[in-house]
């Protein structure tokens, strides 16, 4: 059982208090070994899901409401508002941890950050604003609103305020660049950092963004977390993450078939679904929370771990390993792209591909797309390019926090 946390002694003590607070019972005996105790405790607790947290929220409102601050925030998974209760401590702790992240990247009294996101309903935005204010970094929040606050106005705000740093989801950044092109506008030259959060993101994605803006720029993932529990990890320059091991227990839940998720194993690494247990004060029992995200747990020489995000664990005719290979192939074509949409028949034998790029696809690019995908999937799948108007989720003038690239045919 692979567990990652800063101190097994402290984690055991905090977890016992959490279980007592929420009335969660275990029958373990103290072995005198905190790591062994922690393993035994966790294996007796069922894995919890987002639905379980929502059920707890609905059944225990009278118990937790007197101590809570309420947030209506948009779920990245469902795209619907969730009523997530948090305490003042959650906000204070969030600012403390965000400070650790942002102070490594932004420059006090020099950088001006634009947080670009279509959701008004996110503590991520509020904590980011407060953190950057404390770091003496300028911060503005911009929301695309069709017919009211349009992309030409967003471009004007970036240029007028000589914004240096963009923060948003990868989908949001690509939609921003797409809409700028539709308006014949270039990303202002003052922008030299693009920080993304909330989605699977690799070096190929970062390189694609640099090609879209046609210049070098610092592009990196910065924060990984769930709306239900906040930030769990922060990004490194090599597109891996470091966990906030003082606030969480990270658990690697083995996969039934590892070959469905990874192409090759890293020496000493373990691959599995990430379960997270929060060790901080909470008004919901975030214990063994199933994130539905798959990670490589990569050991370091100093006993710590880096986390390499592999993607979201879900049901689909094409497994995650192949989807990621397709992702790498299409984000490294001869031409950069804003997005692609691959629709697969339910029997997995046919794939229809749409690619949204700055220019019309040449015949060479079309052949390259078919060849690359066919090389990955083999002869079991017929690949067809669809050149009709794009239907992959990008709509001129609008913005969606996360847009899927893979779909099932209806």
C-alpha cells in the first residue's frame, strides 16, 4: 500500500481526530508503527466519492451551517453549480498554500495577472486574488460574457494594463487565442507567462500554445485540485506535481489493468488512481476521496514523491493510454491547433476526427492526422477527417471551462 504524506506520526494523529469528529469507526489496534497504523485505518474506511460528499452535505446541514462559509461553485466534472460549504480556516489555509505556489513564479511589483475563467462561482478565483494581493502582484479577473464583455474588450484590458501573466484552464486559454484570431488580434507582447490549472496538461500542450502565439513564453501547469477539497498539488517545470504532503495523505489505488493507462513504467514508480485524505479542519469528511484521476507516483532520492498526471479514469472505447498517445500526436502536428474532436463509434471500429487550427488543413496535414492515429490504434479502427463546421465545443464569442476531446457517437 503506497501512502505519501509529510509525517506518518502527524497524519495518524490528525486522522484519528477526524474520524472521531465525524463518527467514523475503525477496529484497528495500535502497532506502535504509525505508517502501519495509518495503512490499517485507511483500509477499514470505504472509498468516498463526490456523490457521498453531496449526500453528507444534504443530510447534515444543520450540523455544519453555523460554522461554514458557503460557496456556489462550478464543478469541473459536471459543469453545474455545487454548494460547497467551507470554513474561514479553509480560506486562510488556501491562501497560505497558494502563496507557496505563486511566490515561486510571479514577481512582486512587476507582474500583473489576469485570471480568465467563465465561472464566477469559484473559490479558486477568490483565493488567487487574495494571495496575489498579499504578494504585491497586480490581479484582475476577466469573464467572457457574450454580448456584454466580449473578447475584443478582454484583449483591450490585457493590452491597456500591460498584463504579464494569464491564469486559466487549458481550454480557456485555447479559446482565448481562438477568439483573438477570429478578431484578427494577437496576444499582447507583454504576456510572458501562461499558467494553467484544472486539466490534464503536458509538454506537448505547452509547446502547442507557444506555436499558436508564435513566440516563446513560460507555459506551465500551476495547481491541481478538486473543488471539493481545494488545491492538493502544485506544478513543477517538468510537468509533474508536488503534493502538499503536510495537509494530505495521498494514496495509490492499484489499477485492474495498468496497460490501459500507461505506455511504459518509470523505474520505481507506481501507477494508480489517486485517493486523497485531508488532514486539515473540514466540515465534510474528505477521507479516502476518489479523485478519478490516474497518476504515476514517482519516488525521489530524498524519500519524497513527484506526481505525474496521466488523466481522468473513465469509461470509453479507447483506453486512456491510447487517448494520451493521440493527444501527443495531434498537439504536435506540423501546424498548431486550438482543439480537436474525435468521435468513436460504440464498437470502437470507426473514428471521425475534426481539427480546429489557425488555417485550413492542407491535404498533407490531413494525411498526417490519419497516419498518426492509425499508427497508434492499428488496423482495427478506420479514421476519417471531418471538414464540416467545427462541432467540438468551441463557439465564437463564448467560453467553456473544460472541453472534452473524445466523444462517443450517438
